[in-house]
């Protein structure tokens, strides 16, 4: 895995790209021209949680897949709702043994690929409209990953690491392959904690139940994580939302390894961090509402689990965004 591509230089993609480049990896960064121009001029600047600052220059900056060329490992670092737009660039970045790692919040479009269960090969409708991602990336090339760090991108080419360094990875079929071990080692050399999991979907759900609650609640209230968890009203609603998401996970055969009360405590410990959805709302950017909330609702429908609280907050945030209700 000599060449590493990172698609998206936002908060998480930028964090991964900066750490990998600083560790000496050959990193190609793909993003839009204004972001690339800032990085070409000033470098990719990383402000660590302890205040240390580092500026790195990726080996190559690319506006499209053809300019990036074939990579050995590709991190998909854009938001979930942006994946469809970058799908057309991915075939040109694909070589014989290229592996793709997904870093998005919420449920991934590949959830039922190489699943082996009753929904094997099925798609959660809102995650890949038109099937562009499924057509661009073969299931055998995908590794699952859960990105736990909290980070912000206050300006193009500037990344502020807030807290966290865990990137667990896993094969979609639960196997422990040489390639997944190699990815974990690469992430480890870049200063992250990464271990290979035999049940990556269980870890996806562990983060997803929190994301389905904290992100829309923060958008509605403007509160940080510690504030949501510290106020009885929002804490209670967060628990109700997580309980519904947990019920969907259970219906799909997933048991969370951490109790929901502890999940609340973990969110509170992050402190006065504005969730990614709140950051996007304040900046006037589209929200990850479908991947974080609607995908859980649709998975619940597939599994026969009612999700009235999730449906209610989905409609509330859609109205806040000015888009109106959309529960097909």
C-alpha cells in the first residue's frame, strides 16, 4: 500500500491526510479548487488537541480522479451526502488491488454488502440514490472503519483536532486479512489507535446510535454535547432516540457493547464540542440528516421496527433546514 489517496480535506479527511503525510506517507489529496489552492499556497495546517501545530504538504493535490491516478489505499473523507458526487472520480483512482476505507458518520451505503444475513446485498435507499457508489466501488474492495475523533475545519486547509484518536477497521465479512492489518498498522504509524475488529457493523452501530441522537438535537437546540447531556429535557430525548436506534440494531442482529447510559457519559466527556451537523447548519452547508437519521429509519422499516421519535426529529430538522418533510 504505497500510494494513499484521501478524498476530501474537511475535518476528518484533513486530519487523516495531515497525520499520514506527517508520518511520511505518499498522500494524494482530492478536493475542490478553492481548498486545494489554499493548501498549495499555505500547506495543510493541523492544530492538535494539545495546541501543537504542524504544516505538511501532501505529495499531490488533485481536482479529480484522473489527476489523482490509481491509489493503493483510498480514504473516503467527505460527508455521506457528498459521496454520490465523488463516485465518478473513484474508478480512475482504482488499481488492481485498491482498497477503499469509509470514514462517514451514520450507517454506510455498503451495510448489507458481504453481510451474509437475510438482507444480503440489499441497499438502504437513502444512502446511495441511483446506485452510483455501488457501481463505482466493488464490495470486495471495501473495508469498514469508524472514525471517532472530533475535529473541525475552521478554514480551507486548516484542521483543528478536538479530541479522540480511534479508527477501528474491519473486513465486511468479519475476516482478518493481511490488507486490513496493514491498514491498521498504517493508521497506527500516523498516531491513531486502530485495531482490527471481527464485527465492524457492531462498532458502526455503537457510534450511529449516538449520531442519530446528538447531531439532530444539537442542530435543533444549538447546544454542545456536554450541554445536551447535562439538561434533563435534551438528555431524556437523546436517550429515547438512542433506544429506538438500538432497537433497529438489535433487530438486525447487533448487540451494542456499551450501555446507552455510558454512551451518554462518553458524549458528555467530549465537552463543549459542536457536532458536525451543528457546524454545517451554522455554516449554511447541507446536513448529513439522511445518513445519520433517515438511514436508521429505513433500516428499521426493513427490519419491522417502528421509529416514531427518529421520524419526528428528522421532520423537525428538515423543517429547520428549510427543506420540509421527506419521509418516503
